[in-house]
C-alpha cells in the first residue's frame, strides 16, 4: 500500500458532504479515525479520557486497540475500510470515488 493511495483515501473521506449518498456509519468513522491517527502519529499517547467524555473515551480506546500497528498496515486498513464503504453504495458518487482511489 502506498502513502499516496492512503492520502487520496483520506482526502475522499474528508470531502464527503453530509448529504452524500456515501455515508460511513459511526463505527466506520471511528475506524477511519484510528487508522489515520496510527498512520500519522503512531501509538496513542496520554491518558484515557474519563467517563464524562464518552466520545473521547471511544476514540482513545479505538486507537489504543491497534497499538503497535505499523503505519503501512494502518494505511492499508484505512484504504480497505473506504473500499468497503464505497462498495456498500451503488451510487454514481461511490463509483467516482472508487475510480479516484484506483488512480492514486
């Protein structure tokens, strides 16, 4: 997996409009978050947020669960997740994003 393909996948995910027919689920968003963080920052650092921040806890836990994953593997998992999200949609937009990803 190349870094350029990962970067293209990140750009696609970040550009998805709220009204797009391609909409990741909350769990898929969490997957994108953890793989992007692992790929760009390495292992999670700092203390786990407390129960007063359930979103922060979920994000920290997701990232912590892939501790030790090499950045190249995180790149691949991110792209794989995006491909699954795109495959679940039959929209023209999903097909367009798939072509963009394939061309990266």
